[in-house]
C-alpha cells in the first residue's frame, strides 16, 4: 500500500446539493468520531486492493489504481461535520440511487455511473454496502491483470470482480 503525504492546505468543499431524505440513524448517534472511524475503515479497505494508492487532488482524499480514481473519500470528517463518498458503479448504480442518501455524482460523473453517498453526523452509514461499492468500483477501474491476480488468490471475498467486456475493434 502506497500513501502520498497530505498537502498543507485546507480541504475543498464539495459543491453538490444533498437530497432531502437521510440515511438510517443509529440509536446512539454515530457522531463525528463514528464517521471518522467509518471513513478510516473505508480508506483502509480501499487501500488494501492490489495496486491501490492514496492521493489528495483538490485537497480531498482519493484511492487510485493505475493512476485512475476508483473512490473519492472526500475530506476527513470533522466534529459535527458530514461525510461524503463517491464510487463508480457500472452494475449497481440504478439500485444504489434508489437509496435516500445517494445521488448521481456532480460534474457530469453521474452520467458515467458515479454515485455519491452523504451522511450527516447523526447517521449510521451502512459500512458493508459501502465496502461492496468500493469493490465494484475497483473492479470497474483496475487493470485486468490486477483483477485476474486478485481473483486467483480469492482476495476480498464476495462476488467475482468483473468488468464489461472490451469492445472489439474491426481491423
């Protein structure tokens, strides 16, 4: 796992609107420390994939493979603050967008299957669902050689990582 040093600049604010409905709330409020723990768990999960690296473009945390972003983790949650998260979901975007805490990712990325989930300080994010989304996003972005090596080893459990077949060019 390769991590780049975080630059000494403030994180930028995400510029998209949030949905009116909110995710499930826990009986004991998750709080900022809860969101911080969730954010760290998701970051660690993403960076455990083969070839995954961490970068800080625009002052926000992302996980990349082969130089391509597969998850936007945003800025680290601060006390009383929210947590945002964006992934590419070619297979399950429609289902994911039916959840009250999701929306298509801004800047036109939603048209390419990117989904953003947002959670307030009192929300209890569904960590296992978010991990499944990270896994799907990695499968959509990672080079085939890394996916094949990972599947041979049986890493990261769950459904096989898959990609849509490459289109065949005519000679």
